[in-house]
C-alpha cells in the first residue's frame, strides 16, 4: 500500500536564493500549512518539468521527520503542496 498522503493544496512558502557553480538555486526554507509553520532541513531533489506550456519546479524537501513534495508554478507564481510522506515512510531523514 502506498503511504503517500495526497494533498494538492496551495501553500505559502518562504525561499532563499543562492548561486551554485554560477547558476541560481532556489531553496524552500519553510511553509505554512494548516496554520502550522514547517521548517525544512533538507532538499532531497529539485527538478524542472513542464505541464502543458507551464514550467513547473518540483521540490522534495524534509523537515527531518516527514518528506514533502512541493511544486512551484513559475508562470502563476503559485506553490502547491502535492504530497506528504510521514515519519517512518520518509526517505530523506
């Protein structure tokens, strides 16, 4: 059975931008979800993809306990929490 919790809700995300090897890198720092502030400790994966004509950036991040999949719509400037993988099922701990 798949332990992934599908969420698909808009969220507020605070990010930091820095340069690595001359290219700008975006790192989600924290997110507000259901009146809770979740602080991220690890970036597991980041990759751009397309949905139709829109550029979407997918981020897999962890707060040290749970894993979260976030998507950033670069055209609409919208963050969406797509999924949560809780506790013992999380892989980036």
